C-alpha cells in the first residue's frame, strides 16, 4: 500500500536572522488560529491512542479531558504543526513507553530550534575601519583649501 504525502506546509512569518517561525498566535487570524489549535488537539489524540490505550476514551467528554485538550492547545498554539509532530516523534523515540505532556513537547521544540540556530553560520565581526594615512601632500592640499576659505583651520574662524 502506498500513501501519498502532500507537503503543503503554510508559510508563516519568520525571524529574518534565524529563519524560525514567529509565534502563530500573533500572526494567524482568529479563525486560522482556531483551526491550528484543533490540529494540535488531534496530535494529542494520536499520542494518547498510541500510548494510553485504555484510559483516554473512558475520560472523553469529561471536564478533565477537555482541560487536557485546552492545556495542550494553549501551550503549543504558537508552533507550526510540523515542529509539534517532530517533537512528538522525538519524544516517542527517546521514551517509547511514556506519554509526553505539553511541557515535554515544548522543550523538544525549543531544543530543536536551539540546535537549528546553533548550526547557522556565525555572523562575522565587521572589519575594523581602516584609517587611511594622510600623506604630507594631502595635508598641504587640505591646508590650501582651508586657507582659500579664509579660515585658520577646519571648523575654525578666520
């Protein structure tokens, strides 16, 4: 069986220095943010079904279940879904028998971002300004210009 994977990752505003996506809660319209939060909730559902096969469905529709969903959406709403999925995968690979909470996922995202920024080329220190040496010829030319203006020195008065 072949599964076609479409990569239609939306383009979000990015930090020009690092290329990291800026917080989505600041850049998405309210309707788009609500859709994104719903996708984040689906990721929680997927993880819960993978790792907690018995308790998750039992609590569906309860206040506790709803609160879990809201906490996940609040904590992860600023990150693109690709980063959230990658963080969930990384956690599962690291601790395959343990359900991550939203803090684990955010920590994984931040670590991946830190590594991405650390891998960027370091900005070069600007070269120090090189001062040209003024030759005696140039000094004489400047003095002649100042004298022709009727001044004793540059910035001074006659």
